[in-house]
């Protein structure tokens, strides 16, 4: 995703990522991997009772452990943020991803 690596000469620091999703019963994200280019920054577990959201509820759709994931330690960016999601399928079904993004500080 587009990443502000340098802003006015200062390195941007990644604070958190978000992933907006909805899934059929028996299908859910299990882990969100956050990347800085080729390097894994941190794997973040999705809460066992996580519920997805499409974003139509505005910022209220960002729920810790379900759609919003804070890094344990802020990460100074070198390249670009990547987000990959491991999905658990207990049943046949679909999952739809609506958006992914990140919050930075400079």
C-alpha cells in the first residue's frame, strides 16, 4: 500500500494497520502479517470472536483485534507497508476484503 517513508526529512513510523472484511459463517481471518518491504514486522492475531466490518459504519468499524491491529512497538518504515491475511476455513464459504490501511506518525 502507498507508504509515506519520509515526511519533511523525518522517517515515518508505523503505529497500526487495519483490514476491513466480512465473511460467511465458519470463515474468518486468523492472523494479519505486517511487512516492511521483504521483512516481516509482526504477526498480529485476530481475536477469536472477531467480527468483520465493511467500513460503512465509519471509524466505528475499527475494532481492536477484529479490524484494527496496533503494533507492539512502532516501526520506522524503510520501504512500504504490506499486509497479508491468513484465513481459517472451518466451512466452505467466502470472505470479502474491502480495504486495508495504516496509521503513521512522523
